[in-house]
C-alpha cells in the first residue's frame, strides 16, 4: 500500500513538472496553439550580433518583414499559421544563407537557429493536428513577405531578414 502511494506521488509530481515551462520559457498563444519558448535566449543571441548583422545589410530602404502592415493586425485565428510559415521561412531561407567570416557571429546564428528549430517542430505538430488553419489574410501577408525576400539576392535577403528578427520577436511578444 505504501508503495502505491509513493508511486502515485512521484507520478503526480512528474506530470506537474511537465506542465510548467522550463526556466525562462514563456507560453505563447498563436491562435489555438500554445508554444513554450525562451524568448530571452533568442533575444540575447540576437542582441549580441544585431549591430554586426545590420551593418552588413547593404539595402536600408527596404524591409522584408515590416512592409506596410506585413505583421500588423493579423487576426488571432491566423497567428498560428503565419508564425508557422515564418519559422519555416527562417529555417529554410534565412539561417541557411547567413554565414559570416566571424565565428562568434556564426555561433550565435546557429544558437538562434536551434531555438527556432525547436519552436518550428512544436508549431508543426500543432499544424498537423489541424489546429493551425491558414486563412486568406495570413496567406496574403506571407506571400508579401516572400515577395520582399525574393526581390533581393539570396545573401542580401538572408542578412536583411536576420537583421529584422527583432520585428518578428516584438510581434510575437505582443501577441503573447
């Protein structure tokens, strides 16, 4: 009898610990998807390289993410979809083409990419469970972001997108 109480206590504690986000993590609500992530870790990595990356951006008159209203006024129901697309975009297009001669910057980029990969997997799971539906608005906004990106050469577009990461992070925190 004592063994079953101990087992029940340990099992309950284990379940409870899995419900609490890891230290420094916040729960973000993207429509019906709830994702735990460490915004502090991503921001800290980005802050460490932001000036370096933005100094490498040769085109200062164009923005990929903040083109008139790209991320503004996204309906709550579309947040999951556009966030899912944006994490795919950063993994497939941006991080792959952001290599510098500075190993410190490359390590920070790699660290941010690893954090994004973790979130991308969680968003992908939610997307597969049909909780993350894509409306017309989110589809159009993402098409605009892609058009902005594809209007530049690959390296310039990747550097610019990485330099604008704070726009995405700010948007995500506002929707938090």
